[in-house]
C-alpha cells in the first residue's frame, strides 16, 4: 500500500484525482497539501496546511511514494508577475527537489500543450522549464502530461477557454495526425491517466493530450 502526495487538489484535474485516489486500493494514505482548510473528511486523507512560500518547513511532510502535482494559476488570478512566476515555475521545481531528496519514487506533473523552455510566452516557457528540471532530477519514475483544453466544471468561468473548447470541439474531426493533440480532453481523463502512469511501467514519460486519452482507453 502506498502514500500519495497531492498538490493542487482544488483544481479541475486535482479534484478528480483526489476522488480517484480515495477509491484506489493501491493507496492507503493521501497527503493533501493545501493553502487553506480543505472540506474533506476521509480516513485516508491527511490534510497538511502548507505555506508555499516556505516549503522547506514542510520537508518532513513531503515523504511518500508517488507525488502528483497539478497546481496552476492564470494571469487573472495572479496578476503580479513575481507571484505568477512563483506558482508556475518556482513552486513545482522546489516541491520536486524536496521530493527527490526524500527519495519519493515517482513524480507525475501536469504540464501544458506545446510546453517549451525557450518559448516567448511565459506560461508555455515556465512549463517547459519545469519539465527540464524534472528530467534532470532523475526520479525512478517520471510522467509529464501535456493536456489540451480541459473540459469539466470549473469553479470559475474562463471565457477565452470556453470559446477555445467550443471552437476546437467543432474542429475535432479535422484534427488529424500531429494536430490530434489539440483536441479538448476531459479533466477526469487526465486524472485517471496520472494514476495509471504512477502504477504501471510505461515505456515513455511525456504524454501529449491524445496519448493521455489513449492511456485511459487502453
């Protein structure tokens, strides 16, 4: 029986991931790292109120078998450039470094479509830089998932994303070959794929959006 470390349980993917981890018999304990008190009561869940500006103080907590990281933000929610950079770049890198030092076996990271450390866009560049850091840390098992537009019930409505999902749903039949990875994907599918990558020995560690879908269907 394993211990899961979960960062980002309040998000679209993280919410589904938490529910699935609770049901998954591979896990006897789930450490939930949250900024504020979480409204959940389950014997498997250990809620750890976390100061993300002082993660070293939680080094003893960041111990377990599989670390699932799906924290993210938007420019709207983090208008301050330094805060945005910290959430998207510094926090995932720091969590991964601590997890590695504590001999956590696997790190499962939700990245982004077209993640690239040399991109001119901050969001894509930060995701790409985190990916590079994760590769250098040499976890025994690493999975990087790059979902396209996420389908699901968000607590907040993102108009631009809703328009994007609508447009790409219409275009989905035309998205073939290398364009398949642009098709919208359900957040629950991403969560299921994260658990599968942590519990199976797969031949690769980077999964584009269409490959995430295939992981769950196979």
